[in-house]
C-alpha cells in the first residue's frame, strides 16, 4: 500500500509529516501564512499555505481576528484594498465582538495631530496594538514562510524574535535591497527575507502590510 499524503497547495506531504509551525505534532491540515482573513474578498490566488497541526491552525482564532481588526484601524481607508478590508471584515467584527470593541475603545487615546514641522493640524486617536496577538501572528508567518521557502521546519529550539517597525527608513531599504522579495495579493502583503549561509536556521524577515504596517523578526538557534 502506498504511503498516504495530504495535498498542501501544489505540493504533497506524507501523512506522518510534522507541523511546520510547532515542529512537534503531525500535520493534519494546512494553514495560511499570513492569515487569509487579512485579505478582502475576492481573495487573491497567490496565498501561501503550509502543513500544520490542528492546534496551531485553530489554536487561538481570536488572535487572527484581533490582528485583522488592529491592522484595519492602522491602515485606514486610503486605498481600495484597505477600504474593502474595513467594510467587509472590520466593521462586522466591531459590531458583533463586543469584548474586542470595548478593549479597543479602552486603549484609544486622543492626541494632537502634528506635522513634522511641529504644527498641530487637528486631533486624532492613538491605539497601541495587542502585542500578544501581533507577535503570535507574525511569528507564525515567519515559521510558515521559512518552511515554504527553505523546505525545513524551525524546531522549537530555534528562537523567533519579533520586532515592530514604525516606518521603512532609507537605511532599512538599502540593507534589504538584495534580499529575496515576494508579495501576495498585488502587494497587500510584501515581504523580504535573507538566510545566513553559514549559520543554520538563522534568517531575517521584514513584512509590510497594506503599505502602512511594518513588522518582522529574525530566527536564531538558542544557545544551550
């Protein structure tokens, strides 16, 4: 009898394959990296899926919903894609998820809107992201995309450190200019990455969501 396999995207993985996210449990399903819910409908056909266990794929769906809500508030309504994200998903979330709505309203702070020259042009609101939801989703993206591009799983002994980026500086663009670059959904999600040649499991990642939110991280084996 032939070994059973599950189809993941355009690839097939044996049923005894480990989850690309946790590296421990068997991969019985597939997970989108980044979460497909950050893409408005009709969703693009170039999304990435990776083998995952049920626990990693569905362990805390509230994090994905939080990530999408905070992302939508940050990117605003400046583009057609951002507007569709807000009208199709975020508005419904705020209407039906009373707990999340109260949480976001409680974290909002009224602030003056100031130009780079120091001129106050009005009032706005400042909102700090939910760090647990943000970092969990970004780490899952890094682990999943690492497997997608390099075909190997980052074990739990490999530390993924997530960082925030306020804006893409000239220095960051120059530093990452020769990295690998990919995008999904006609640049809704753009990412760059580089892997160290002489240091296994060491890599650096830079993510851009809707041209307004930047994050990333790096992977490195933990020292015993």
